[in-house]
C-alpha cells in the first residue's frame, strides 16, 4: 500500500501533463484551405472538369472534412479527457458548423434551383439535413457519422454537376442567388458582433419595432435592457466567431471564383475582396494565453471588441454588396 501511495502523485501529475499537452496540440486551429489546389487535386482524381458551382461545392466539402479530420478530430461530442475539458476548440467547431449549415441550406433552396417552382436536388436534400444533427451527439447516430453522410452526398452532387451528360444537377450563379446567401451571412455576422460587443456590458435601447407604427410583438419588453455576455462564456463566443469567420472566408473565396462574371458585371469584385480582407483580420494569431475581457478603453485589452470591430466592418461591407447586387 505504501508503495502505491508513493507513486500515486507522480502518476497523477504525469497523466494531467500528458492530457494538457494533447489539449494544447488539439487546440491548434486549421490553416486556410488552398482552394485552387484542392479543386485541381479533386478534379484530377475524379476525372472531372470544373464547372460553375464546382468551387463552392468543393469549399463546402473541404471545410466539412476539415471539421472532422483536423488535428484531434471532431471534439464537440467527445466524452473522454482531455477533450471533455476543452471548450475553445468545440466552440470553434460550432462556429464553422453554423456556416456549413447556412451555405448547405442556401445551396439546396436557391443555388441549385432555377426558380421557386423547380425541384430540389436529390443529393442536396440528403446533405443539408445531415449537417443539422445536434453537434454534441455522440451515441448512435453520432454527429460525425451524420456529417460524413452529408459530405458523401455533396461529393455525389459535385460529380453530377461536372458530368456534361447529366442535366439533373445545376448551380445557378445569378445575382439574386448570391444575395440569398449573403443575407444569411449578414444575419450571422450581425449576431456575432452583438455577442462579442456585449463583453463589456451596456444598456441597449429597444428598437425591435422601429420603423413600423403598427408592428407588434408576442411578449412585452422594457425600453432599456442591460446586455452583457457572461465572463465565463466570452472565450466561447470569441472562438465560435473565429471558427465561423474561418469557414466563411473559405466560402467567400469560392464565391469569388464561381460568381466572377456576376461580380464583374456589377463592378462588385472589389467589394467582395474587401469583405475577405476584413475577415482575414479575425484570423490573426492570438498571442495572449487567454481571451481578455477588459472594459473597452480600460487598462486590460478586450479581445472580443477587437474581433467585433473586424466582423462589424465585414458585415457593413456585406450590406453594401447586397445593395449593389440588387441594383439593375
């Protein structure tokens, strides 16, 4: 008994140290996807010729696979150490997953259909729901298993898209289709910015019904509300936004390829590049060992406000691009 007691603390320390090192390694965020290289490799391997929509579909596949195959794999539903004690990377994964869900929905609902009365694509109707399973589900069916099925359906859709003899798969690069996706992006970025800005806490004037005197809401709310993200949650909000911006970056670069003609016609290419430039700022290296939550102009930095600044500027640029695309 005495012998085991002598070794108990060193063994416990070694166990914790090993788990800590693994957690640090698994917390490294994935690098940007080289989209042109990925398109070339995939097209050569499958014997396909890239067509309109190939870049966007490839980006969606690549981001989804990165979510599952990055260092440490998919961590959000792990129930064993060290991942069960990690929160930053699972938050990053959820942010990226939200962007995957938004784009897959728009592809099913708009990008693959010529009009509202047209039929949905058979593979996209399979892929899109698969990404909506609870991201923390680990029992059968697991989140990873369902996401894999969605990726397989995207591969099938892309193959049919690139097949000149198969007319069942389409991808329409119209301005209204691009706007449909950008409207989802706009809402997502706005939500991120609000949550990040609430790190310092502030009084918010209720403007929910502004602009419509006849508008009503189901539940009455006070004219002023205190909006503040909990100190315990702010790092999760930060990394969720960071993961979402990373995924969105990959998708916007793909849109720049597929919608090149539409953007050129509207003289909007530079506007899209500006959005990409702002989002690239959200991926700068975080040198602090923890996400600081200083009080705005206080002595300690506030990383959330810096992130919110980049996202707000990107969102403003998305709004401007949407208006530009709506013009005749």
